[in-house]
C-alpha cells in the first residue's frame, strides 16, 4: 500500500488459486487504486455512516512523522484530562494501547513493519484520529 500526494491510495497484492488441477494453478496479481474517500471510480459517493465525535477543543500532534517507529504524541487541551491512545494498522488491528494525560508528551516505541498506522486519542469529549507513517 502506498499513499499518493493527493491522499489517494494504491494497493498491490497477489492471490494463489490452488483449487485447479496441478497443471493449471494460477497466481493472480492485483493493483487497486482508490481516492481519498476509498472510491474506485468518480461516481462513488461516501457512505452515510455516522462519524465519531471529534475533539473540537483538542489538538493531536505527532512528530516526527514519518518516523522509524519511535515518535512523540502531544495532545494539547484547555483541561488536563486522561486520554486513551489506541494505535492500529491499516486493517484496524490494534498494535498498541496507552493511557496518557493531555498537555504531556508521550514517547512511543513500536517495532512494526513499514507502513501507515492510525493513532486515535479518546477523551470524555470524543475522539480524534491521526495518521502516522513508519519508514
């Protein structure tokens, strides 16, 4: 998977069909491109899934980004309050979960493959997600 400068994504992969007779086994190679809304064509419309509440007063800052798996998360807020941080991969699998406090930097160390991950900060006011890229 690669993200293009306009926010669109390109996915590549393979699959192997071993249900055919031994002399006709096939390996499929696929390439899929989607826009920043996840649509494959220009006639696609975003779904009407109700969005999660967003932390309107808070700001999530991740640096450096891109990084090598070591980065800092800082959540600035008018109030000091607990924050649950959940880091997931591109398919939604939980990689790491941390508890933090707003207005205090959190150092994160992850040993993960290169790729895009998501940091979701959850407080009493709602949630906010940010992308993080590991190179």
